[in-house]
C-alpha cells in the first residue's frame, strides 16, 4: 500500500483548558507532536460548544487558536491549526451560528460538527433543513458511540438521506471503545455511510490524535481510495468550504425481507 497523503483531522480537542481535552499547554504540545509524527498536517480544533460548555465563546476559540499556532511555531511543530467546535444540538442552533456565537469547522460557515447526547437520538430533519437553507451542512460526530444508534443502526438512514454527513472516530475502528463499537463502525464504513474519520482526541496518553491505524483499517475494509477520501480528501474539502460528495448508502436488509427474498429465489 502506498504512503497516504497528509491527514487532516476535523475533530480534535487540542486547545488547552477549555473542556475535557488538553489540560494545559504542555499536553497540547505533546498531542501536537504525536499528530505530526502520525502524518497529520492540519487539525481543526473543536472544543465543545453549547450544552454544558455554553461558556466557550467563538471569539475565545478563535483567539486561542491563533495563540496555539504561534506556540507551535515557537516549538518547531509543523502543524496547521484552524478554529472550529464540537457543537451540542440545541433548538436555535442555526440562528446562533448565523449570529457568530457558534463556530463552524475551519470558521468557513459551511460545515457544522454536530454532537448528540450520549444516549439519545432524536429527529434532526428540521435542523438539517435549516442548515441547508442557510447554505450549511451538518456533520454528525461519532454516531457509532451513541447508545441509541448503536442499538438501532437504521436510525442513521433518514439522517444520511437528508444530507447529514457522518464522522466516525479513528479509535472506534481499531477497538479503542470495545468490540461492539468497532464492529458497528466498521460496518458503517463497508456500507458507505461514513464521510470522515477523525481522531476526536482528548489527550496525549489516552484518546490520542492518531489516524494512521484507522487509515489502514479503512483501506482493508473499503479500499485505499476510500481511506484517502475519509482521512485526507474529504477533510481537506472542509477546510476550503467545499462540497463533499455523498457516498452510496445501501440500506441494510431486514432479516424478514432477506428470508422472503431467499424463499422466493429458491
């Protein structure tokens, strides 16, 4: 397998002291060095916004990102960082983005990283339609770790068909969150549901900013070109506010439908 292009990570809690990610500048530096050593060239920093992190203001994130870029330059770490946020879904989200209160990925006013509560999945039709009307696209972060979706995977079908993009966590694909999450995330890749693989890194010792193992896993599951799309090409399009091509999604056949089809064929 050839060496991949530089990785782009669109979900990483790299900014120090804002949420449950890097605790301080030293941990941020350690995480950045890990990312570069693993082949990551660009990171969109995504501290939590809204929900329990309502105090994380867009202007604070922007300013701290500029400070981080200077800090990395001073320490000779060749990592580009751009502002963004991991946004908890709330009813007035579109308006809060338009007002500038909530950040989009790379601050492009194009792609919004959306986070559901850990154990709840509710209809997003209205939100996705509102984002589309405003010229934006939702990216649902780590659906493979949402307990409701994990138990009922077909909840993702209407979301994807409504134009929502999906970001799976690199660690999920290689077993960091257990075998059940790994099998589910791998099945999403095989079936064409996934548009991005990102680290969702929170530290330098656990949940680290690493993509290479996940890249190899995606290549084994769906081929090298797909791995490049999910870890490099599509994330790079987010940086420019470009359009992500939707991947083919094959609805999973129910057991009853499969039995009837086989019975008819036999």
